[in-house]
C-alpha cells in the first residue's frame, strides 16, 4: 500500500476544482469518489456542490458535478 501525501489544503483543492474551466463554463467535472473522500471528505464536497446550486451524480466510483442549476432530465 502506498502512502498518499496531500500537497494542497482542502480549501485550496475546492477552489481549484470549482475554478476549473469546465466548472466556470457550466459543463461537467468528474472526480474519483475515493479521491474526494481523501482530499476534502464527502460531506464537505456535497456541501460545496449544493452551495453553488449545482447537481451531483454518483456512478460506480465517480462523482459527477453538473455545473449549472438548470433542470436535469435522465432519458434512460
């Protein structure tokens, strides 16, 4: 098992994720669930997504943030 060393603070990580071009342009960002848990914790991540009015989807080991507050329609 390898040791993971954090190189940023949780606040810096959140700022980096939500200032990415995809987030700023209303597209999608995707992160591995375990990575989110390790870097900032699930509760903090969910709170940050909710605070911005975005949508959060989870599939397999991925968390997908739809970076806009408009409606979401699942077609199948």
